[in-house]
């Protein structure tokens, strides 16, 4: 008799946190374990196209962080694997 156990070992997607820093900037952060994810933005949702964030991403221990200026244009963010 042969026994087979299938386990789905995929981790849930990382959580993207947006924190106000000043009246004109926010900080986006996500777990350092999500090293193979890229931060992207779009100006509408659902988006026709997503663009990569080109600001410097910092890793100070855990998590990854990036500070972005707020604008009058709405933006949507995602982490893409």
C-alpha cells in the first residue's frame, strides 16, 4: 500500500502597510521575507498597467520600507511576485 500526502506549502502574500509620515509623505512597508516581490503602482483601479516604484527601498532589519511623496493624483499599490 502506498500513501501520499500533499501539502500546499505556499505562504500567503505579504502584507503591504501604508503609514502616514508627514502631511505630504507616506511610508510603505512589507516583510523582509518577501525579497522576491516588487512594489508597483497604478493611477486607476482596475489598472490597465502597473509601473514599478523607482524610489530607494531600505531594509533596516525587518521590514522593507520606502517613503513616497503624496500627490493630488490617487495611486494604488501592490506587491508583485
